[in-house]
């Protein structure tokens, strides 16, 4: 029999046996097998057609279409060619079409760090700045008096105060203008988020039986990240499998061990596995949207302290006034978003159970500098649920290689609860770091001319670079909870350094050339400079250790290992 007939008959037998196994599999297994085979075929095709336009593009799936996810898409599409395509899956509505007002829509402050990251994409900052208000003025109102905590510096660009939805609208509009919404290198989907993620096969399961396949999955989906929890689940399964069998497949043990280690040359620390810890902060708030009060400076952020009406009865005692605050952030159009906040342990029962008119009375009485809000604004506040902030710690910003190719950015990896004003800015820096690594890969010839990106190596270098910055943010957060007497000593230390830095000769002698920077407060270093968070944290190492030693500290347990 001719050889080609023998080969043809043999191929047919293999196809029939493969089809039989496929049909006998369970529906979900059948889906995964089909996806895996298509991914393998695409890889083979890419290898055969290297350098040709017929090679299928590598796919990046970004879960989360907030500021971080949209900015990262800008960087990936800007730094790569047609060989890379990006899909974004956002649970919420399209910000370009949604006019509703929700509790999440308070304004963000994009400082010099966020500005630098967004400016890394040509003309993007111009588009974003049109939607916001530039200001670095910060006023504290307490005991009927007003104190200026921060003002504009001549040599530092001002922060941009911008609503979250307005920021997303600007980023999404520019994305679509440059790349189109569907059919090209970009696929932008709103009201669509995966219900689960299969990291091993690079599959995102969507609604109505739909799914998406990706070579790299990015978790930009915030504090309650689906991607992060998929990594945790996959790592736990891998560990259970290892414990059950007591051995690994040939040539796998070393790979798993190396993949589940995070090593940083800068810090020299090694963490043995991917870990995540989350905790809830004690503060609660609702968001009031109204016109900016004429009694307040329209170009400044204001923090007002006062009372929010009566609290609940405790052990037969009379109700007592609830201390709280109003954090007022002005907007470009003459309106403002106000965070009405209090401690979880002492909620403002009277305020939250009031009518719109009573709500306005309580605010007007407790915060005379703010005045009386509108009843329409009060009605929206009373219809909201209480909001709270979480702290998120991850030992690494990438999935172990043994479980899949994925990275985490922004609050999905290092949320600090918003008290430092660095959430959107640190997430933007993650995106810029990712873009810089893409530039590096291009310069080294690791991408382009038909060569596909090594996403695993990219994820590893990104994690090694940015994880320490996320950890530094969490370390700096601990200084705010210094116990007595360290808190008093820290206050005088900061005040003394500020005074010294303003004496020209003495400031330079103590702090060097950048006396104004290193003599400033922790908050100013973070918001008005580009000094890496890790360097700032290093200068506060003594105080961070004192805070972590505090009895009852709720800091992530893994954070002590990063010092």
C-alpha cells in the first residue's frame, strides 16, 4: 500500500479516537479541551507564520474597565504592534452613556504621579484634564476655625480633581477614538464581567455560556477582584494536589517551587507562596452630590469636623452626638462630591433614619461652615447603602507560573482604603511600569518582527518591580495608627523637620540638596513628588516598625516580612 495512504489512514484513526474522547467528556471539560486545542493550534500557526500578517494576535484580557484597566489598555496598545490585541470586560455601564449618580462617584485626586503616568500616552492628559479641576489647596475646618494644610507649589504641577466616571469617560473615549470599540485590536465590553476565571487554560467564563480566551489575564477589578481570588483558588488546589500525591509530575517540582517564589533584588526578600490578606477599615460613609457651597473656597478640598446628629443608645444611657466629618471635593462644573463619614462603632442613627428635610437640618446644625444641602441631594444620600474601605495585601502581583499567566494591578493588589489619596495614582504607576517594560522588551528585540511577547517573563519582571511599591504603600499606611507615645513623638518629629528644612543653610546640611522635599510631611512626599514609595517608606522604617508592634494591630501579617 502506498505510504501516503497509510499515513492518511493513520491520521483518520487518530481523529476518530480524539473525537470519541471529546464526546464522552463532560460539557465543561469538553469546552476546556476545545479551547486548549484552539490555543495550541494558534501557537503552532504563529510559529509557522512568524513575520507574516497571517499570524493570530496574542490576546490580553483585562478584567475591570475602571481607570486602571482603561489606562493599561492604552499602554499595551500604544507600546505594541498588530500582533497584540486587548479585550476589556467591565461589570458596570459604559461611562460615555451613563448619566446616573451613585455613591461611588466621588472625585479622585490625580497628583503628580497620576499626571506623569497618564502623560506617558501622547495627548491623553489633555483629554483627561478637560474633565477635571486643577487644585492643590487643602483646608481643615475645626472648632469654627480654618487651617490651610496644603497649598499650590510653584515648582509642582497641581493635582487634578476629577470624578471617577468622568475619568473613565475620557480614557474610554480616547481608546475608542484611536482603536475602535470592536473588530480591531480593541474589544471594549461593558455590562460584562466574567463569573469565573480558569487560569490554567486562560479562559474567562462570561454570561449566557460565552467565554473568552487570553494569553495574559490582568486583574484590574479592584478590592473584590475575581482574578485575584482565582489565583488564590488555583494555588490552594495546587497545594492540595501536592499534599495528596506527595510528588509532582516529572520536571514540574522545580518549576512550581520557582514560580511560587517572589524575589526582589532590591529588597532581597523571598516569599514562599502567593498570599493575599484583606481587612475592612473602621470608617463608613455615604456620598452627597450637590452644588458647591458659596461659603467654601471653590478651588480647594475641605475637611470639616462636626456632629451628625444623635447616635444609638448604649446600655440604658442617653443618646449622644455622633462625631463625624464632611470631606468636600469641588468639581469643574461648580458642583461637589461630599463624603459624609463616621466610625463604624458609632453610626449616626438619627441622620440615617431621617427624612430629607431632617437630614438637611442635621447637616446645617452640625457643620455651619458647609451650610444647608438641597433636599434632592439629601434624598439621594438616604437611598444609598453605607460604604466602607478595605486594605488588600498580596505577596506578589503575578500568578505562580504553575497555575497560569496573570497579573494584578491597582487595588486588586494593594488597596490602602483611600486615606492616603494614592489609590488611583499608584494604579496609574502600575500601568506606566508595565508600559516601560514593554519598551524594554522592544529595545531588547524580545517583541517585534514576528516575535511574540513572553508574557510569563513580562509578568515576572512587572511583579518584581511593582510588588515592593505596593508593599511600601501599605507600610506607610501603618504610620497613621502609631500608638501613644510614639504618635506624639512622630508629630513633633515631622514639625521639627519641617522647620529645619525651611532654614536654607541648616536645611541643606541636614537633608542635602532636596531639603524642601525630605523635610516635608509624609503626605506631601507621596502627593507632590515622584520619589518611589519604597524610598519614602525606607525613610520611615523606624516608625513603621513601631506601628506594626502595636497591640491589636490589624496590619497584614505578611507585611512584617517585607521590612
